[in-house]
C-alpha cells in the first residue's frame, strides 16, 4: 500500500478501455469499448488508489459469430476478446457508494 501522512491506501491495477463509436450499439443499446493501448501494443494499465474508484463496470465480451472454445475461462476474457459491451442492465445498486 501507499503511505502518506500516516494513512495507508491500498493500491489496485486498472486497465483502461477506449470507447468504440460515438454512441451506443443500435441492436443492444449498450456502449462498446475495447482495451486501451499505449505505444507499441502495450495495454494501458495504471496503479491507482482503491478510494479513487467511483463506479464498477460490468463488461460483456462481444462474442462474434463463432463458438467460444471451451478452454477459454472467464479469467481469460480480457485477453481472448477484442471488444466488450458495457452492461447497462446490471444491478448498479449492488455497487452504490454507501
């Protein structure tokens, strides 16, 4: 954790995403995003303070027309898919700031 003025703030990593298009997808009504990159194919990742996170986002992979191979586990989703829908139908109240 980071220590500043005797207070410890736990860090976390944050993977940044870029918006796809200028509006929500017409078929789903959800915004689309793709992993952000900097430089030569390096993912845009940062270390941030946990207390700076305002809202969680639930991402749904954009699957395409082919079957998803059985060996792809949910933990591989960020690497296995190039784009995601930002799920606007998820229960946002579960992530409210108290």
